[in-house]
């Protein structure tokens, strides 16, 4: 059986991830539900990795200028939506990946982008 890796990315308005404005019980429930989801993925051997990300105010944009890396503060894209976190899962089918992305979207109460991981990118070179 062939398994495919998928990246599940969660996006939303940065204010949606400000735990300080959530009631403490909601924050607790959110993290308990996420922990249960991650536990399910680990038990099914579908979790590869996943992490939440720090706020965009901690981001740097790096580009190459005259052969040297130059870093500037902030994300490159001007957008109210930010990438808040990601999971990499390895599933036996696209339908299963969609199912997991739906569960993740329900937990984070935001849209989730689902994208296959291209493990062969550049292999032809």
C-alpha cells in the first residue's frame, strides 16, 4: 500500500490566535481537544510532525541580494490572515487526508489548507 504525506495548514486572522482574549476554559478545552487529535494521529501512525507557529511579529523575510542573505522584519505578504500552524500526516488515501483536515479545521475553528507533500521534487536533477 502506498502512503502519501499531506501538509495541513491552518490560517486565520491573527486576532483569532490571541489566547489572552479567550475565556480560560475555552483555551483549556482547545488544547485538550488538540492533544486528543494529535494522540489519535500518533496511535494510527499517521502523524509525521506538526507545530504551532509564533506570531507574525516574530517573522523575518529573507531574500538574496548580491549573493548575500538579507533579512527584514515581518512576513512578506501583506495580509490579515496568517499561517498559524501545520501538521504533516501520512495517509493511505486522499479521502483520509480530507477527513483529517476536516477534523483539524473543526478544532482550530478556521479553514485548513491541505496540500500533498512532493517528496520527489528535484529528483530528476
